[in-house]
C-alpha cells in the first residue's frame, strides 16, 4: 500500500500512476478487468433487455474490484477518496489490458 500520496489529485493524468501502484497484484488486476467487463455487459443488457441490469452493474463491478483490494492488495480502494478518477482508472486499465499493454 502506498502511503506517500499527495493530499488531493487535481487531474486524472496525475492520479493514474497512483492508481497503478494500488493494483500491482495480478489477481487483483484480473478481478478488476473481469468486473469492468461484466459492467459493460450489464450496461448493454440494460439498454437492450431490462433496466435492472443497470442496478446490477455497480454491484458486479465493485464486488470484483473490492475483493481484489481487500483480499489480494490488502489496501483501501481509491474509490472512497477519488470516485470519478477511480472509475476512469478502472476503464483505462480494462482498455490497456484488452489492447495488450498489460498482461491479463
């Protein structure tokens, strides 16, 4: 866990390197990618099938991510202090894994 963080990140560009330091465990990263993938599926299903998938999306996404943090990373999710940047980080990490920048 990185304890030398600044008081407040002002930009996502400044936040993302910190985000990556909070996701060094490969199992945690995989859980984030799986959770984010399921969020995307839920959002699509919410549009084409049933609105209740919209309700399921954050439960599924945060469920996988928080297991990664509490069980494997042993740290507190950045979502609590940086909800928007953390969400953006989840999707950027997902994109970087899907496009091959990071190993799944």
